[in-house]
C-alpha cells in the first residue's frame, strides 16, 4: 500500500524546502497536540458552550457526500447541541448527518482566540478560511481537490484520506462541467467500464489521528472517510511564493494578476522576497515564467531589481538576456528597465 510521508518533528525551514516548495503532502504526527483547540474542543465542550447556536447541517441516506452530483439533501438549520446529537447517533431517522465547513469567524467567533495556527505558517500567509467539520462515523467526502494549501488537523476521532497526485488528474475524470475540481468517480464503488483510466491511478492512503496535522497542497485529490465520530479543523491559506510542480507557467496572466492582488491587499510588497531571500521577480525570470513576470510588472513590480541570491549583483534585464528569455526582455523594456547594470546603491532598485 502506497502512502505519503509521515514525520514526527519537522522545522519550518525543513517543511518549506521538503514539502511546500516541492508541492508534496505530509502527515505531521502529533503536530497539533500542543494547541488550545486540540486540548479544549471536545464534543461536550463545544455542545455545552454553544447549545442554541444555529448551524447548517447536511444529511445523506448513505453517508456519502458528493460534491458534484448534487445528491446531498438540502441542508437545514438546527441548534448546535441538537446537531451534535444527530451526528453522534450514527444514523438518526435512517440518515447520516454532517456539519461541513462551519466557518469559525462567522459561526463561532468566540473560538478565534483559542485558535493557534500551525507553526509552519508564516506571518505573511494569506488565509481564505478556517472551518470546523463535525460528523458521525461513516461520513464520506467524495474525491476532489482544493485550490489553496490546507493544514488539516484532526481534533477528535480518526479520518482516512485517499490521496492522488495532480499528475493523476487525467485518470480521475474531473467533472466536465461546473465543479472541475470534483471527480466523477465514486471510490466506494468504481465503475471501471465507465472509467477505465482509473486503473492507472496511484492511491496514497493515510489515517489522520487525533492531534495529527495533514498538509494537503492545492491540486492534490483526496477522498475522506470518517472512521469515528469526528471533529476536524481545516485552515486554507496561500503563500506568495513560486512553487515547483503545479504548472504555474501555464496559468493565464489575468489569474496570476488576481492572485497577486490578494497579497497586495493584505499589505505585502509587490517586490516581495521569497523564503530564499530572492525577489520573486528574479525567481520568475530564472524559471522563465513570462506570465508571472508580466503579472508582477502590471501590478507595479520594479523592472530594475538586482538579484540577491541566484546571480548576485546582476539586474533582471541582464539575467533575462543571459538566459535567452526574449519575451521577458521585451516586457522589462516595455516597463522601463535600464539597459545598463544598475548601481547597488541606486535607490530605484531598493
């Protein structure tokens, strides 16, 4: 049986180099055991604290929650204490119940001061959402991928993940319409006649136990089964970095421009330095990512930056010319890059 990497201790630097930059998932055993959320958020604690808080509850006759085929029942509102009883009953009224994506800031803002983000996050990381997932044993989330990095922490119970690399996407039959990040496959009963390419896919299985944290990068497909009555916490976030292996060089300029705009709105500099201390503009030129360079320049990036790490004291223009990236050379010229090598003391390159 194939599985992902499992570690017990990993520093932020090791995490960045070995998993974030390489776009690989990893299970950090016990990574959340020192957090307030893990040590406080039991079923009883949450139920007693918010018994009447209205929450949205999904339900299914099979326990299978398909994000693509719309076969889930329409969710209803219920008092939180009552909803927990539904979830913990196994099956109530012959149905499985699941509280999916309960936004902490919106539904339980009082819990935000008990939330400690994983130590592998940086102060400059931009968060999309932080959500609780509460459901009974047997709840299954269908095969899909997310668009952001996720630190998934298991608080109560166990969940089994079946993951597939983004490279397996052609074998996983993404929905041809609508939610293209959701597979047409039902891993509980695969129809190999209808989906023959699935035989070529490589599943990676891992069980996430209480206190564990799973790092799941964007684009990694995952199918999730609750082995017990369970409480989980997801933190979806983005980092202003150039990541290997996700095909960034093929993204539309407009999409990259919009993504970078989110970081700027969060107060980050357009001439951002990556974790290696190099400007992202220089990194993009090094990699030949014309689309990223264009997005940075469009948003006000400095075309006269000087390399710090990769090619010390060389200008962006000099690097692009040396590497033969003619389109990038023309872009830099269009945005006012100097032909001469800027002096290191020139304030225009700071």
